[in-house]
């Protein structure tokens, strides 16, 4: 089977689209926070590759076509932000302070966990960009000498958790303002969380999209400063 698949440039692409589409339909019927299409798709694809002894390189030939769209898709979050630009102008100081607090908390929490669990410097630096979008996080991890696959995994996991529990956390802490909810979700759960913020409302989606970009830039600086702590 590997010989047949290696001659196809679209096996990984077709498999990913098929599994993700089925996972989306399943998520609509199974109302469970952790039944996230991204998480389910990853688990099912890994199981298929393992069961049929298909190498990741064979799968990645087609799947990388989807990965190449990651950066353009992230940039598209600027569209809802443009529609809410007046809110940004009126609250830009508060917005920047809020995002900065979230970024500092994220980096500091990784530092504390690394001390408690005695992570190696490579794992520590791989975890530093856990709350930024994958396109930025991979670059940060690679530049700092982190383990990029771990970075990708933890970014996806962070986004899934944020998207799954964002509404519940906002409800528990009585966060009702749409700008506050959007900024919190975008800063902590990047693009996956932003997809949930868009479901909550146009303002929430716009602010979450803004938080992705600004938190990414801030994390680049903070990660450089924090990289030598361990």
C-alpha cells in the first residue's frame, strides 16, 4: 500500500479533509467540550497511519498543502478586526495592557512548571510559545532551540482546551464584556479559540483575532528574554 500511496500527492490531503469533515459532523451531534474536530481528526489519522503502517512522510506529501494555508488563514482574521476598528481606537491602551498581562502570565506559568517538573531547556523553550498561533510558535521554538513537534502539539492542545472551556470560564468569572471575552480567548487559545470567539459574536471574534497578532509579537520578545532562565 505504501508504494501506491507514495505515488499520490493527494493522499494526505484527501484523508485529512475526509476525517475532519466527519469529525465536524460528529461534533455537532455529540455536545461534549473535548469532542473537538481538530483533536478527533488528529487521533483518527494517527490511528489509521499506525494500523496500515503508513509513514508520516507519505502522509505529509499531501497534508503539507493544508499546512501551507495556515499563515494566510491567520491573516484573514484581520477582516473582522477592520470592521470593529472604532472599538480598537477607543480602547487601545486597555487592550494592549490586557494582552500583555496574558502573555506574561503564559510565559511565567511555563517557567514555573519547568522548575517544578524539571524540564530540560529544550522542552522548556518548546513550551514557551504554547499560547500563540502555530505559524508564530514554530518559528519561536526553532530559533530558541526547542523541540518543534512538542511546540506544535502543545499549541494545538492549548487551543483545544481554550475553545472547549472558554465559555464556561467566562461564565464562572462573570466576564460578560465582549471585548474582554475576545481578548482573553485570543491571547490564551490563539486561532482555535478564536473560532469559538467568532461563534460568540462579531466583537468577540474581532478582538480575539487582534489578540492573536499582538500576543504573537509580544511572545516573540518575552520568549527571547525568558529562554535563558532554565
